[in-house]
C-alpha cells in the first residue's frame, strides 16, 4: 500500500508540555527537520502560548 502525502502532527505547549492541537499537513511543504510553531489559545493555562510541532502516529 502506498504512503499518503499527508501526515498527522501534534502541537505541544512549550510551557506545560501538553498536547494542545492536532492537525494533518502535506509532507511536501516541509523539508526534513523543518518545524512549524503556532500561537494558539491553551484552555488549561487560559492564555495564548507558542506551540511546537511533533509528528504523531494516528490510527
């Protein structure tokens, strides 16, 4: 079976280390080792935080 072009990534909070957001991205838009950071609202800490991307296995 062929591998898909998309992969699931989780965005983890820099402050707490908790998983805050999950999405899928197109692998071809990101080079090897390239990481994406987002600034999103964290419900646990009740403020906006910088989130770092990590690849996760979904299934």
